[in-house]
């Protein structure tokens, strides 16, 4: 019964079967991994319907995310030193750490959102 209910609830009820040899399968798996899609079904569906799959280079956004995290680590080290020598007020340190956390969250969420939107195409 469970399988029947699943079939009735599907928005895509038509299935297509395709076979590949090992070399073709490895090639296609590499293409799927490089794409914004998380599985072959989504990759193949978009490719067959639109005739193309757009690949977006996230390297700059990922690098930005990495650099923001490094800046956050540097701020934490500076906060530790400032606390030891009592040169900066704890409130200023807290404000700086909060702003850095907000920036980190903003960059990470933006990266996730861009990837999520691309997968919906």
C-alpha cells in the first residue's frame, strides 16, 4: 500500500529508463558532481527540458567566505590580546565580534541562497 500512495502523490509520474556503459557512467557522474544539482535525476531533467545546464563558478564567493572566516579568527585573537592588556573596553570587543558574526552569517547565507536558487531552475 505504501508504494501506491507514493505513486499517487508524485508530481512527476512518468519514468524513463536509460542505460550507460562504465565509461559513460563515470563521465556523466563527473558532470553531475560539477553541476549545481544534487543528483542525476535533476541534472538529466533540466538538461533534457532546456537543452543545457548552466554551471556557475562559485570560487570567488567561496574564497570570500573563507577570507571572512579568517578575519573573524584575527578579530578573536585581537580581542584576546586586548582583554589581557585591557586596552579596549569589553563592550567594544563584543560589538566587533557581533558585527563579524553578522558578516559571516550574511556571506554564508548568500552562498546557500544562490546555490538553492540555481538548483530550482
